[in-house]
C-alpha cells in the first residue's frame, strides 16, 4: 500500500490513542513460568531461605 492508497498518510502519521488497553506483548511468556519449565507452581523460596548456609549470615 502506498501513501497515495492510504489517503496520503503513512504509518508515521497515524493517530494512536495511548489510552488503549491493547497489549502488544504479554507481560510474561508461557516459557517464563514455573509450569513452562516443568516445575510445580509455588516454588520453594521459603525452604531455601530456611536452609540458608551459615556463611551467608
């Protein structure tokens, strides 16, 4: 499509409402989750903090 076909306005001249709730990309991909890595959800942060090595204190 040329500028003439679109009424003389190119993509750079399009009006875009910044208040649109249109998500271009998701906040988190499916591979970026515990389930995406084949792990159970919830994690084990509490266990890891409780089993903290003595040299960390």
